[in-house]
């Protein structure tokens, strides 16, 4: 089923939203100007594709303090999460100079209980990591991510899933796929995922994202998204709050969407929702070969 809609709600980045209208059938949503918002395909990925290494599942549970807007507005409670064992723990949000902040943003410096100021700004702690390649940043060269290097022997076990999703993407949206393929073909083979148009997989575990837009994704292409069920839970649907719609992506389903449109997750009860986001970095084709 194809639908045409337009943004009908003002949203604020970094804010959590609960969306009540949840889609659970094949739907493709376009903006009124004809651009794609998302395409949801039910039961298109065999369960066997999710039988990759358990070490990849463990990587999805790694704590991250750099997810920015997706982690919501930073709080002391959010900074303390996972750091309860620290002897010197965060007690107050502050600027780099130690001045108290009047409003909360997606990341912040903070004071420890001994009065020291953190050396870098952090966002709320969540369980998230990335596999595959990353393009150049102000502080790092083009590279395989730290977590990829840690499980390099297990990393290829997820390639069949990547390839299967790539085929579904190509068959459904050949023009977007072809544009993304150009970036992929010009990128160093060391930093891309074989038999696909992806360079990177973001892994999230029980991570309720706040309203955000993905940064660094190829602007000419689309992002692919699926879920591996690792426990019992309800909720957590991926939502597009401007459109007041959510999508119930379960294991076996595929969501192809525009990552530059604001999205978030509904609240979740229980645990064991591992989501996987497949994309290529915008500047990956500017990386040198190694």
C-alpha cells in the first residue's frame, strides 16, 4: 500500500515522543513532493539470516556516551548510568570552564564529586556501537571502527544479512540504490561491506532514541533497518513524530527510510531488542586506500 502525507506536527530534536498510530503491514509513505519517507516490508528476511556471531550481539550492548541527540537531553542520571562503580561520579552539568549550565543540551561537560571537570563533553549513556568503516573526522582518520577490530574474525558472519538486505533495497528502490552504489564503488574496499552498498552498521540494544536526524549518512541514498529479537519486550517502535506514525519492525521485517527525516522510538518494556542500521558514510569515497 502506498500513502502520501506531509509533516503535521512541530517536533523538537532531542525530545522523546510516544506515537500511537503504529503500522504493522506493508506500507510505503511518500512526502507530498514525492520524496520517500519510508518503506516497510513485513516478513522478507529469513530467520537464518539472524544467526550471526554472538559476539556481534554482545557488541550491541557496549555503552556509548557519544550518541548526542539520539540519547536525549543530557542529565546527571543519564551520565551516571553504567558508571555506578566510579569513585568520582558526575554531580553537576557544566561548561568546559566549570560554569553551571542554564539549559540542558544533548551533551555536556560535568563536575565530578571531587570538583574536577570532565575533559570532554558526553551524552547520556546508552547501549550502542558501530561495525564497519568510518570516514575521516576531526579527530580520527578513515578506519574500521574499534569494535570491528575487536571481533574481526566474527564480523563476516553478518555479511549474508547485509547482502540479503541489499538485494531487497535494490529491487524496491533501484534509483536510490544506484546513487548509493556510486559512493560505494569509489570507496576503499577495506572499509565497505562486500556484496552490498553499505559501509557501516550501527548496533543498538534496548536503546530508546529521542527525536534525531542521522548524521554522516549518504544523502543520495537510504538507510535500511531491521531488528533481532534477543528477549521478550513490547514497544520500542520506530517512529516519525512529524507524521505522527510509528512502524512495528520485528525480526524478519525491513524498514527502508530517509535517515535525514527526524525519527525516534516509543517507550519499551522488557529487554532484548537489538536493532541494526545499515548505511554508507557520506564521505567514505574520499578515504584513501590502505
